[in-house]
C-alpha cells in the first residue's frame, strides 16, 4: 500500500513538474504569447515596413489564439532560415504556419494542421512559350530562384537537379529575381502564387499538369512540451469545429487543397 502511495505521489510530482516547465504556464504568468513570423508570405503573414504592423491569414489566427488565452500577442520577427532555431532557442512560443518538413521535425515539434497547400512554378508571361511543364524548367540553361531556408529551396533541388538553383537571402525574395530578369522561374505555394500574379501582372503560373508536394501547414512548437502541444491542438480542433478557419479562408480568398 505504501509503495502505491509513493507511486501516486511521484506521478503527481511529475505532472506538477511538467506543468511548471510548460510554456503554457509561462505564457499565463507573463500574460504574453510570443509568435515568430517572417512577414514575407502573402497572404499568410505580411509586414507593412512603414509602421512594422502585420496582417494576413496567420496573423488573424494567432490574434484569436491570444484573445482566447486572455494574453497579449507579441509578434517576433524571424526569417525562414532561422525559424526553427527561434523555437529551440525559446525566442518565441510558436511560429506562424510553416510547411511540414522531416528535416524541421528532427528538432522542432508541429501542431496539428489546419491548412494544406501545394507547390507551383512561376515565370514571366513572356516566357510561357518556353515553360509549359515541370520538365521544361529542369534544364541546365534555366535559373531557378529560391528563398534561402524555405521548403521551396529543398524542393527546387529535388525537382530541378539539372537547373541552376539561385538562393536569395531574405528580406529579398525569389520572385523578385524573376521580375528583374535575373532568374527564369521560381516555385512557391499555390496560395502565394495566386496573390503574386494578381499583384504583378507580368508574372504567370506555369501551366503544369498538376502541382507538386501537397503539404499540410502547421505551427512550429517545442517538441518536448507536451502540455503546450496538447493545448494548441485542442484549440485548433475546437476552431475547426466552429468554422473559424473556414471564415478566415473566405476573408483572405483562400482555398485549402
């Protein structure tokens, strides 16, 4: 009987330790939710450089999360090459959405997904006579621009082993290289692609037979903090059931795959 009591006390102590170490408790104590975001992914997370304010689908999501938790939202600037490091170094509690990646998952956890996208290639409209398929881009004479540290950087190396891959460090972007004529094509999500061709009429989506790499999006989160992970996942599932994400997709003219 005494041993059973010790086991119960040990389990309770462990549970108390886990709660004490969880970011969930720290967020409640500080009254602040820190969210890392790049601010360069239209329409998910965009920054207005004139006043450093953010807007976008993901920004609306984390704003609601902070409101439901009853805490202040702090948006922490980051970039794609260091977005995972920001989680492991405790610079922020979660990130805005990022593609699920086996490499990222080695060191960082992921929340449940609430959105799915796929990858498409873009070029200048005047180049559509040269690019009609994925195979047309995979050529040694073709320069494919990518943003350093993104999932698209890894995808481009896989999709186009024969092409020249040109990595651009943020805050510069891959599509800017195409617009300037320093690259022939770049790849991005179908979500951003739709926004880019609307913003820049000289750009066009290459009419490939189908997009590549359908990928869920999720928040990066500390993989060792199960208490925090559980809370986030419960919140996401509740918001799915309430139609919250569907409403935001309508607001931002998004369509999940």
